[in-house]
């Protein structure tokens, strides 16, 4: 398989199913942002963190490939003429969403209660988590916009939403594990 195809040289790209769309299409932006998020998760996974978090992140990255495939599929070509689904992959569903909720609850149970917003930072690895969280939120915003015009499996939106929560709690848990300071944001009162 060649890396370059030259078919995108004039600003279009192919969706799964063959439909060509402009590279600035909201669908391309949605799965492109998921791809960007996946790269940030790889960077977090490459840090000196617990193998448990590394395994969780690897699993999440695999799920994000499925999310990207769903977002990259032309909804009009999702079902083949023989009635079969075009995508023959395990999609994200309640099992994957419940997994995120479970690990969020486990990490959160070991953390002090949050009483204020916190400023991102304190340690490079924690900062990577916060960057990934904001990219995840952007992926969610773009995907919800796409969903309004071209609906897809709602579990994708739930998974992305829960993933941003996971990344926030992971950032807090890594701050705790690394003994990094969490700086509270305390609004200054006007004089």
C-alpha cells in the first residue's frame, strides 16, 4: 500500500465508502481531531506513568480508531447493498463508556475533593493530559455539529464526552501520584 495516492492534491479526500468531499468538510475535521487526540494520548502513554494508565490509554487509543472509522464513513454508504454493515469492526458502546466511568470513579475515589477549578499544569505529564482533554472537547464540539446534520451512532458522542472527563481525572490523579501542586483558581474580587 502506497503512502501517497495523489488523489488529494486538489483539496478533496475520500470517505470510507468512496465518496469524495473537501478536506475542510466537517466530517474530515471531526475524525481529524480524533486522530490528533489519539496522538496526544500516545504522548501521555509514553511518559513515565503507571503501566495501568498506559494499558488504559492503549485501549482508549484502539477505541478512538473505531470512532475515527465511524466518523469517516459516508452515512449513505454505511450499509452495503446486501444489507451488511460496511464497517466490520467493534464499535464503541456501553461497555467502553462504562469502562471509562469505572476508571474515573476509581481514580476519583483516591483524590481529595475538588473545591475550585484548577489551573492546568504542575508537571509536564499533567499538562499533556490537559492538552489532550481540550483536544477531546474540541473533537466533541465538532462531532456534535456533524451529528446535527449527518447522524451517526450516539455512543460515539457519549464516549468522547466521557473521555474528556477521564482525561481531567487522570490529570488530577497524575498530579497526586507525582506530588505536583494543583493550583486552585480563586477569582479575584473586584474592588
